[in-house]
């Protein structure tokens, strides 16, 4: 006796097989798309600007990646030390007599910051005003070998309060906490060589 369900089973098997093939293809396409790095339009536009003005740029101008080490102290004793690689990307561009610092979207939305040239060669003064906490920071920054900026500063109290939560979930009302940030910015564009 012939099985009446055989054609239906074959059709279901065919539909299921096609579904698996399509799903597999979509998964591969999705993996390929997520592997493509995204660059915000502002970053792309500044890259064009830096490329066309390369001969007249100051060495501090360009696109930078920030690496930072945050060390939290309680009355001089280290509570926690955290290294944060590639924490942010920054665009530095000349604006009158200073070098404005923008995020990768071309904005200054968390703080207004700049570098001003100091008297010593390859030395700048970093100035920042944090919009949320209303804190101000001023620190010396060194440009090393034309492709690395080094600076460090003790975070002001209002800024520290925000970052204590980020670094360590602490109730710090009974502690004398200090947060020291040590920064290395590496130039990624234009290539300094």
C-alpha cells in the first residue's frame, strides 16, 4: 500500500531545507556587515579635511584614540586601578589660537575642551569644562614623537562622584577618595610618518 503522506512529507522537507539555507545565508551576511567598522560622518569629513590640509597641520591636529588608566585612592591607598583601552576617539582641530577637542561625531556634548600651546616645545595646556558637574580641569599635556599625547590629572570632586559609580560601585560618604586619570592618546589619522 502506498503512503498518502509521502508527497506532503517531501514538500515539508523541501520547505524546511530552503528555510535552513536562507537562514544560513542571512547569518553569514549579518556577520560580514558587523565586521565592517562604522565611522561617523563627522570623522569621515575631518579625515578629508586633514588629508587635504596635511602640509599645514600642526602635529597635534588629527584623530586620536584615548587609552586611560584610572586609579582610585582612599586616603592615599589604592582601592582600585582600571585600564580602559580605546575608551574614546577624539578629533583635534585648530580653532583660532587653540586646538578644539571634539568627539567622533564632531561635538562637544559632555565637556568643552581644548589644548593651548605652552611655552615649551611639544607641550600644551589641556583645559576642560564639564557641563554636567560644572567642574574645570587644567593639566599639562606632552606631545611625544608627534603621535602620542600624555597627560594626567586628579579628577575634581563633582566629576569623581560620577566616575566612582563607573569604576567601582562605592558608597564614598565615609571615605577620602581621590581619582587619578592617566591618559595616553594615540594618533590614528593622519599617519604622523
